[in-house]
């Protein structure tokens, strides 16, 4: 004699669940049996399996980015206030985090609206180096360094956005594109700084960045276009 696992009534021979519990489970959204909550492992598996829509993934990325940057900023401001009793170096952290947040979040929030992304980022990024010089008490470097570096940053963001958007299959190649853009930006920034301080164009610290970025970006491109065609990350690392 068998019993229903939900309501414990006696089942007819050859049945696993009573008709009442079966009808309730079918009426429950997502086909879940009442009282059976989704475990964290199931939510993780659904996210990995791609049940989240692209829009939900973008929103999740923005939320995680906002929380992470908020925690970093809160800690920096608290330390600055405790040791210096005012906002000193933390104001530069605020500008840096705000710039990164705008640069990453705006394309995700305004996805498929490049004109709106440009309308938000261009004036915002133009103001950032001016505020940086204002906080530092020196605006003489804004035109020879701040403005060119800002324009280079916007060019790197736009080019990365376009290259990622035209990819038919997005994955690890997205990380490779972003890393390549970061390398180009660092080279341009290094050249602008050396020209301003030394009067000549040269590569100093950016050469180390390039030597680090190129092989890592190449690895991501290789994984995406060669390895990922035959397997997945879960199978590759046996997750």
C-alpha cells in the first residue's frame, strides 16, 4: 500500500501522487509542487543554463556593480573621515568609481540606444577630469592631458560597444575586447602624460600593461572561438 508524498492519502495501485495534489502542482507557476521552494543550487543552475533573459542579466550586472562600488566608496569615505576628518583622497575615489560606473552601466541600461548612451556619457566624462583638477587645485593639465585622455576613453568605450554588439555569439570574446580596449587606453594615457611632463612621447608603465593584457585577451579569444565551440565552461572545468 502506497501513500501520496504530499497529503499522505492512500494511493490507487500504479499512481505516485493523488489527483488533488497533481492538479495543484500543475496550477502552480513554473510547475513547482506547492511547499517546495527553489533552492539556491536550482537558482544557480537556472542562471547558468541561460533561463535569465539578456535584459535580466544586464540588470543583475548593474545591481551587482552598484552594490560593489557603493561598499568600496563607503569604506574609503569612512577611513578618510576617521583619519583626516574631511574628504581628501576619497573625493578622487568617488570620481573614479563614478566614471567606471557610468562607463559600464550606461551601455547596459540603455542597451540598443547608442545615441542616448553617448548623450549621457560624453558630457559626464568631459566634466570628470575638470572636477579632478578642481579637487587637486590645479587645472593647467586639463587641456593637454585631461581632455585628450577623456576623448580616448570615450573612443575606447564606443569602439568596444560596437565590436561587442556586432558579435553574433557573445561570450568570453567580450572580455577579450574589453581588455584590448583597456590596453589601448593605457597606452594613450601614458603617451599624454609623458608628453606633458617630459615634452616627449614615450611608453613607460603602459608597456607592462600591454605585455599583460595581450596574452590574457588572446587567451579569452582562443577559449571563445576554439574551445567553447566544442564544450562549455561547466564541462571544461567539470562544475
